[in-house]
C-alpha cells in the first residue's frame, strides 16, 4: 500500500482550510491544518509534511516570515496562497523561497494540479534508481547534478530549491542556446503559470546571487528574448 503524502495547510480562515483539506483528501493526501504562523515549526516536527500550502495573511507571524523560517531549516516545497494578486506580492513570495503562488479565490482543480506538479518534481529525486544514468553538467568551478540535486560551486555545495537547480541545469546543459522566458516556463514548471514570465526573472535573479559570473561562463540576459548559459571561449 502506497504511503500517503502529507500536506500542511496554513490558513487562519478555517472554512477555506477545511475546503482545501477536503479537495486533497479526495486525492488521497493526508492533511493537517494550522491557523497561525507560530504553529508551523512545531507542525514541521510532528507532522513532517511533504508540501506546505501557506496563506500570506496570517495573525502574528505572516506567511512571508513563515516562509523564511521554514526555508532556513527545511527543503519542503511551499505553495503560497493569497488574495493579493499584485506582481510585487508574487515576486516577494518567490524570492523568499516559495515554489509556487496561487491567488484566492482559486479553482479546486487548479490547486490540486499545482500541488501534484510541485510534489512530482520533488519526488522524482527520491525515486530515482541508484543505477540511473547520472545527469551531470560540469564547467570550471561548477558542477550541477540533477540526479541527486546538488550544485558545487567554487568547491562548495550551494543550497537551492529544486526549481532553481532545474533551471540552472537546463540552461547549462545547452550552452550558448537562447531560451525565451515562455520556453523556460514550459520546460521547468511544466504547466501554464498564469502567463507570468516574471517567475523566470525571479529565479534567474536568485541564481545569480548564488552563482556569480565566471571567467569561462555566465548566465546571460538576451534583452527582449530570454536567457542563455554563455560559455566564454
């Protein structure tokens, strides 16, 4: 019998939280509800969720701060839920380490699809057989391993969420190839992300903060088009 994946639902509106729990329970997920940010870290220890659905507007500690605290200790994927639909709010959530952002009110099918997509990406690393062909890209002072989801830069391991690593690997695996933001959205996220190409920009920004330009390579912006992993000869 397959082990159910666990979803922690963090929302101070218990009606919404119960509704989300109902959707996910029907899809055979195990759920736990907490109504404030202060309870999240304790739930991380007692419940050990595979995914967090995190509302931004919480009493006391807001969702942004909760995201910061969780990201500092855990690599569990986070989907933010919010009635705030401004680009600034989405970008801030993504910059803090959220894996996705869904506006309220949301469609139940979309919520479940987003949850499944995020969990699928995380699960793929753990389920990869030991004898699987290693997906590895190497350049001077940079090694990106998609099999075990590790990045070594300048001799040190760099922590990054799966989507950042997947984006870096995808670009580096096709050196000097220019990809549009739409192509990167399709390849890395694998579903329609409300047409918000700023998602790609945010992740590129975070990559550049962790992986600086090298004498032999860099992540280049092709203005008006997209990005490429440029190898300098």
